[in-house]
């Protein structure tokens, strides 16, 4: 097995083809057992690729696999609830290409210049996969409540679980960007959990659709995660730059609320 190696570009091409085939079969599944088998099959395919594709020592196979798995869970949940339309078309496009691009971005050799050039876009792509995974996870939770598939008590448990996942991903990526594992970091994780537990419940009371609620949660999460990352870094926050960033996001958010459909 050690003598067999997949070129990352070949793995990316096969992954896109496999995703197209598996998406075609997704809506032809009859019950939850076959859906579970579909999920396991896709996961096994990724394990196969990750085992055989070359990874430099600077990159982690496990981190790649977890990002793929989490993204897959988010997409699968959202496809169950999402209606046909532009949102579904976008989700299908993400389903087909995102995992393939993550393999495409892998370097084929471990040279300092190559690694420095590749590692930033590769890491940002994995972060983007987790961002979309979070958005789809939150949207699916709100969808379950909107369609009255889960009771209020189970919805609260879902909010707690989703907030735990959100704070765990925050910790993961703060560590990925070099933040030290100190008390301030752990307090930030705790603050993240309670902040998004309260925010997600407040959004549940708003007369908005489930997809919009998920996007708003993740929008706030990304700004929160970024501010904490800069605050805990050695250089701290450059408020001149970040004030512009926050003002732009505030303006875009207000505009977004005028564009979305209110119930």
C-alpha cells in the first residue's frame, strides 16, 4: 500500500465524478438505512483518497478528513429540508466541487517555497468548508423546527449541541492559526458557546426563513471568530483596519435584512 500513491489532481477529478454519481443516486434512496449506507460509502471514498494521496508533513490528513466529514454532514442535512430553487442549486454545486477542490489544492512535493505558497489557500479552503458546514447545520436545525419535525425541548437540545459544535470549531481554527492554548483562549471558547446559544434562540423568534437564520448565525460567528483571533494574537487588534471591516459588515447586514423575505 505504501508504494501506491494518488496524484492530488487525479483524486480531485475522481472525487468530482463520484460526487456527481452519488448525488444522482441521493434522491433515489428509499429509506434511512440506504441513506446511511450512502453516507458511509462517501466517507470510505474519502478515507481511501486521504490514505493514498501524498501529504507533506506540514499538513494533517486527520484535519482534512474531519473538515470533509463535517461538510458532508451539513450538506446531507440541508438537502433533506431544502426545496428546489436557487438555494438547492447552490448547495448541489457545493456538494459536487468543494471536496474535490480540497484535494486539488494539495501540493505534490514538500519544498519550502511550494509549501509556503500552497498552505494558505489550502487552509483557507478547509476553513471555508467548515463555514458552509456550520451554515447548513444551523439552517437544518431551524428547518426541523419550522416544519415541526422536532419539539421545543428537542430543539433546545439541538441549539445546545450546535453551539457546542460551533465553539469547538472556533477552538480548532484558533489553534490552527497559531493561538496559544492558554486561559484566554478557553474563556473565548466558553464565551463563544453562550453567545451563539443566546443569538440562535433570539433568531428563532424572528420571522425569517430557516436558511436565512443559518446564514445570519454563521455571519456573526465568522466576525466573532476573526475578532477573537486578532485579539488573542501577539499583535492584537488593529482597530483602524478592523473598524472599516466591522462598518462594512454592518452595512451589508442591514442591506441583507431588507433583501430577505420576512414571514
